[in-house]
C-alpha cells in the first residue's frame, strides 16, 4: 500500500500499520485546511479573555522606601536613652511596630474617613460589623517587605496620599511615644533621687537622736569617774593618770562598745557641749552625708530639654507614587494567553473532529463488507 498523498486522509493512513510516517508539511497543510475552525475557537477564547480582563477591577500599587534615622534625628533623645547608633535601630524598629499595629491602622482609617471612599457613600451610618469589614479590607491593602511599604487598591487616585500620610502619622506617633517614654524615665529618676533625699533626712534625724543618747551615756560615765576635762590634754598629773587607767581597765571589761571608752575620755565639759550642740542643731542638709550628690542629679535631670524639631523615627527615601498602568489585571497577558489557549483548543478540536469522522467512516466500511 502506498502513502496517502491527501493530508486530509493522514489519520486513516496512520491507522494502516505499513504506511510511512506523515511529514510535518502534511500536518501543517492539514491544519491550514481547517484554519477556520481553529481561528473561530481562538477568537472565542480571546473574546472570553477580553470579557474577563475588562470585568476585573484595576488594582494600583504604590510603595515607599524607608531608611533608619540619622544621628541628628535621635541626638536629643540619646542624652538619656543610650548610644545614637543603637538608639537609631531601636527607634526604627519601634516605628515598624507602630505601623503594623491594628490599633494604629484603625485610628488612621477613622481619622481619614477612608470608609467613605471604600463604600462610595458619606451619608450612610455603618454598623460595627460593616465598619470592621471595611477596616479589614483597608488593612489587607497594606503590605510591608523589608524597608518597603506597599498599598494595593482599586482606588488609584487615593492610595498615594494614604500611604504618605500613613507614614507621616506613624512617624509622628512614634516620636511622641519616644519623648513620652524619655520624660517618664527622667521623672522616675527624679522621684527616686527625691526619695533618697527624704530617706537620708529621716535617717539623719534618727542618727542625731542616737548620737545624743550615746553622748549622754558617755557624759554620765565621765561624771561618775570625775573626768571633767579631756584626758589627753598636756601636763596631766602622773598619779591621776594611774588612777584613771585603773578605772578604765575595770570599766572596759563591762562595756561592749569600745567607742564608749574614747567618748567619756573627752570629759564632761566637752561631752556636755556636744550634747547641747546636737540638741540645738536644726535639721539642715549641710550635715546630711551624700545629700548634695542627689540634689545635683535632680538639678541635672530637671534641666534636660528635649528638642523634637529634628527628631524622626525614619527617613523617607522614596515617597509614594501611582504607577501609570495598573498592576492587575494585565490585559495584554490575558489576551496573549487566551489566544494561545484558543489555538491549542482549536487544534485539539480539529483532530477530534477528524478522528470522529474517520471512525464513523471505518464503521460504515466494515458494515458494508
């Protein structure tokens, strides 16, 4: 049996086991003869693709690029919050924590009345459920990847303004929180130093009373021993010294505090003078040990001035801008894909129709035989 020359019969020819292979040219010729079917399917597929492409809402995207604050942006905060290099990273991270917060996004959503834009009305009173639904829709618009912040939405005329103002508000609230935290730290330290001063004053009063009691006891001992003047004054009589030494040895055995020995040796005159001085002494910081150091710290902390003029939590490297063309749907790509799919479906349909035709012919021939 020879090879069928009519490409329209190539399917039947392939069914014969001894036939030669069909060339690519015969296959192309076969498809060209049925190009109307293929073109019809392609046009239908492109039509469906266009309907789908134009039925989808256009989605626009804007983005902004953010950098860590510079030294001068955190310098006024670093006075009491650490090294500027470390603080810059902490402030930058705090900004993104604020930006990711649902509470913050809800505040921005309410302040800018974005629900009116999303709903297309400004006169409707929304229920809590409706409000939360629109809020969730807005939150879904916002995406963060590294140091880039995106907004994707069908409202291309609004999203650039939304994103820029969102960044500004997050920066403002972050700086306010930082200043508030810094002031809280300063006030806390001031209170701690004030408490230390109060404590030292209170303890000093008690210690003064303790000193009077101790001196009074030493005075009584000196009076009992007959020690009027200080024992260590020059030209003390030798016999008197021996008597006093004997008395000191006997008394020292019954005293547990060795400081008492030195106190009553001053004599009643000196001890009485010290007692009178302590009783007449008014409470004054001049005698309170270490109190001036705390007062100095309070004065330094109270004079800290926080200049927020240049304080920033981020640097905006690139502001938001709307793309000329929407990112979705990609209508050109949809049309191209539709055309390719239509062509493939058309080819499959041609082969399927040819197969059915040949199959029916084969059955008819067999029945005639």
